[in-house]
C-alpha cells in the first residue's frame, strides 16, 4: 500500500488537524467527538445544516463546511458511518436557534445514526429533521443500503440548501427543498480501478486490466455489472442514458413529523427527466482520474443531453465526491427550476467549493 | 492502459471541446492553432497574460483562463511544448493594446517556442515580454531543462500577475512582478507512482511497491534520488526543509530588452527564506493522491514552518498542477510581501481557481 500517510489509524485525525490549520479562517475542528464546523458558528437566526458520513470522499463533507453550505460535518472513519454522539455535539454547537437539518446519504449506518442523533437532539429541545439522499440509479439495493445509494446529489443538496439557509428559509421549508433536490436528481458511476482503505491495506476489489465496474458505489460496492473497458464516449453515453431513461422511482422514507411528534413513513416519487427540462450537469471524478479526462466525458454527456432535449443550465466538474484514489467517474443530472438555479448561483465559501465571496 | 478516453491522439482535442462546452461563460477554444482564451477577450487597456505548456497538468494552464488570471493558454500535446504559431495567434487574439506577457515554465521546448513567439509578435508590432519560472529546487538540470524546472510557482505567478493585470499594471511592471514571484518561490515534489501518457500506453517509469522518487519532475523526469517509502511526516519534512534550507540561487536568463530592442542576459538571484518571513504555502496533489492525504502533509509543513520561524499567511491546497494520475505531491513556498498577498486575495474567476466573483 503506497500512501502519503503515517499510521493507518491516524489518517482521519491527522488529516483533520491539517485541514483545520489550512482553513483556520473558515472552519474549526472539534475532536472526541469529532466534527468540523463553521468558524463563525452558531449563526443566530439561521437553520443549521449538518451532514456527515465515512471519510474518504473528500472534499465531501468536511470541505463543504462554510458560509453558504454546511454548518458542520461529522466524519467517520474511512468508509464508516460517524456516530450519533458526533452528530449530537455538532448540532449543539452550530444550532442558531432555528433548528438543525441533517442531510443523510442513504447507507444503513448513516440512516440509523443520524436518526438516533435527531431523536437525542429533540430530547434536548432542539428542532431537528433528517432528509435522505438516494440518487444512485445503478442498483436498487446494495451492500450497505436498502434502496438506492446516496451519491452525487448530496453535494448539490448541500450547496442549494446551504444557500437557502443563508437566505433565511425556516426548517420545514428547508427540509422540503432538500427533499425536492433529491427527488429531482439522479446519478450513476463507473470504476476503472479500486481504491485501498488504509486500515485494510489492499484494494477493496480486483478489476482486470481490461475491465470496468458499471454502477460502482462510492465505497467500492458492486454496481450493475462488470464490462470490458470501452471508449469514454460509450461509457459517458451509457451513464447518461441510464440516468435520463430511468423511470419514475418510488420509495418510502421515514421522516420525523413535527406536528404529530413521531417518525412517519412518507411515500415519495422521483419523476423522470423529460424533453425540455433544464438540468445541472455534474461530472465527478472518483479521485484518481486525471483532470484532462473529465471534459471528454462532459463532451459526450452534452451531446446526449442535447439529443434528448435537455438543456444544461449549470455545470459542476471535478473531484467533489471521491472514493480515495479510485479511478472512475460519476455523472449526476439535477432537474432545475428557477429557485434551484438561483440558489445554486448564490455565493459560497468553503474549502471545497467557493465563488462569489 | 485504463483511461476514460477514446483514441489517444484525440485526448487533448476532445478534452478541450468538452472544456469549452462546460465553461462557455468563461472561455472559448480556438483550434488549429489551438488555444483557450477568455470569452470576453480582448480586454482593452489591460496587459494580456498568456501561458501554456504540455497538456496533462490540468487545471494548469487552460483551467486558469479567466478574469483575474490568464488571458489565454496554449496547450501542447500531453507533456509536449505547444508551438509558436499557437502562442502567436493567442497573442493576436487577446492583446488589448497594452502588450502581452508570456509566463514560461523552464523547459527547453517551452523556452525556445515562447521566445520565437515573442519575436514573431514583436515583428507584427505587438509588445511582448517573456518571464521564466524555475522554482524547483530538486535538481540543477533535468531531462528537458537547463537549470531548474518550472513547477508550482507557475500557478502562483499566474494568479498574482493576473490580478495585477486587472488592476492596470503596465507591461514592464507586470514583468517585474512576475520575476519577483518566481525569485521568491521554491518548490519540490515527490512521486509514489508513475503516470501513463496515453500515446505511450505504459507507465513513464517503474517504481517498486516500497519506493518513492524524491524531487520528481511533473513529466516524470528523475528527481534527486529514489528512496524507501516513508511516513508522510518524514516526506513532508524533507520537502519542506529542502525548500527552506535551499541557499541563494543564481542563474542567468535571457529576456527581451525593450529599450535596446534585443535579447539580453540577465543575472538573477533567488534569496533564501529566512526566519520571520511570511509565506504562501501551497500543497499540491500530482493528480492521483486522495484528497484526504494532502492535509496530513500540510500539518507537518505547518509544524516545520513554525519551527523555522516562517508565518504561513496564505494557503493553497489541492490538485492545481498535476501529472495526469501520478500519486504524489509537491510543496511550494512563496515569500509574501504586502503587495503579493493583496494581489493573491483579489477576485478570480476561472474554471480551476475561483473566489470573490
């Protein structure tokens, strides 16, 4: 295993220490329990936005803490869910009196722990709601997931809801918005190589020199199938069409009902994309893909979108939700409306995403 | 060779096509001869800043075209110098009547071709000056270089001079500034793995599973020596100390003298860093390094700087000058003064670096 680390068990802590030194003007890090939070937290009169998950996907989530995006992020060990005490202490720290929205990627550990954290927060008198992100169209269930996995849409939800929180959206309105981003987003990824989790010391999976994994998960979970390595155009077209041609997707999620003061099952449906829609196109590197390759994928994505009558109104391209050094990419399309596009354009100042400030 | 490409010979062109689609609001691409330029070029009354070099180092240089940074960038084939006709046509396109400054990394092909381009531009009545970047302390001469190689300082020079050009610095003042950035910057890198040039199809060099190359060049040129893989702290300390303890560095560069209208040899010296200096600390990923590892290096860098009496006043961390998918990093320290720090903070809006706009 070749990595720029010291001891595998110190990777997350040392990385956070360096991170807090490098971005001391933007964020602070609290250890034991561990979370990253805005240097100016709590911001009074604003809903606090908290996310988190296993480390190894940087800049997500810690890199998205700052004005216009997250109030706090709770990093777990690499590819391992953070614990409720991290989320609870983060909530206590960043709550500005308007409550906390937890943005939760759909992995069983994350869902369970964020639900527990929300219950604990409420038992202390904090308002707290959880919204699930489950945008990966590759597989129905997965290694760590019931239902679809949460991937690229998480970055977009954090940006858009972060902007809305700055604008003063209250907690229920912010939860609605976050749900709307998720229901209008679809993603799919591909891996050319595995990554190596430092504590494991060897690649998560083996892929032959001429093989790729279509529909890969961001922790190396199996996707739809293995295939022969193909030209980038074929891969980009396959991913884009898988997203565009994905039908309506129904699922039942568990959300806290503030009026009834109980968890309730909510039936939700993602409407498919249709001719004439405006979209945000997000081409993501899994970490190890050379930057020169992403625009090659974007080029084909744009051609397919044009053919299918989708107008690309906004673009994000780069390594924004990664799997350590995995070579590969994912594509996310988010159907935009005026409100989402406007919130996307709002200023943001975080280590990982910044403009306008 | 596992890459998200179509045919190796189409990589640069297709990547530029996708790039221009993704960032149509910021840049345009001209083909044959090939260069990327600001969508609003020419900007009248402003010196035009042009750089370029072999492709494969993205986001450098094409990703740094935009307001507050480059006016144009000339990409060559991967790891291959662009040609004078690219630079000349770029200069014609972006000149706003105040002349053109070429920022040139010290590689023999780049130096020769940019010099020729400047001569051609002047023969057409354009004002043109070239400033050389040669900040790599690892080796004196190298595979493609007489004298030190130009690496991380290039990104910093492009940002700082780009800001100064926006502020209205005239051509001689901008050339002085660029020279000053270079003379006050030092860099060194390390590789854990090689990258693979698409047209070659196999790794540029072999490194055993337990070996690293200290002082690597950004094209895979040999560095100082091979060493055993070490903990990140030892590597970061070695690179940082190599930079801090590098003595005064003299060289003679060839620059155009506008008054005498001839190329003249200029003796230059880089003063070493000293106790009490303020620096910009730049931790760069070579492309394939997981984002979680960079702050581990930054952490040790910050410790060493503190011990040596250097105050880190500004920070840049991420994949800003890469070598395709090479795993590794480089560190650059730029001694700051008030003017440089203030120019660094100015707004910038490019695909690869953006804040304040």
